[in-house]
């Protein structure tokens, strides 16, 4: 009697036009993509980061200009600047936590497993989003 064997699944490249809407990316894949996106976001907004830092620490007058920018006193509405800064907060937190995750996987051979990848990816997402919500609430004056 012949032994029944299941056909192994074939993994092929996905078609960006047909398959992207139905493709389920695992949490580790999302963390990897978001790690790159957060790094790019911080790099592109580096001039704003330098301006924010310079304006906040140069003098008392420049600090007043810094705080008035968040109140809408400049050429950009205050809420829009706060949203950009909130995106920067998320980018920094996500990039930092995901970077620690990658460093731990480089150091520990036990960390290179499917289960650790899934668990650490979920921890990375929850921590970065949770801390962003807490700091965003402070940024928008909720506490």
C-alpha cells in the first residue's frame, strides 16, 4: 500500500498587485519594516531635531520661541508640529527597542528561534506604541 504524503507548500515571490492586500505578514516582519521606516523618518527629520534641540537650549529667549512654536506661534500650526514630534517620538522609541531586540539576537543563540522572534516582535510593538501613547498624552497636555 503506497504511503500517502502531503504535498509540501511552495513559497514563491508575491505579486505586489494581486497578493499584497491578502498577504499576512508576521509580527517580526512588521517590526523589521517599521525599524527601517523609523530610521528613515529620523534621518529625514534630522534638521527639525537639530533645530528643536538648538532652540530649546540656546537661551531663555530661544526657549520662549521653542515653546511658542508648540502653541502655534510660528509658521506651522502647533497641533501639526506636535503630530510631527509625536511621529519622531514613536520613531525613536521603536528604532531603539527594535535595535535592542536585534542586538540581543546577535548576542544570544537562544534568541534566534521562531518563538523568540514572535514574542520579542510583539513586545517591541506593544512597548513602542504604549510608550508613544503615554508621551503623546504628555505632549498634548492630557496630564
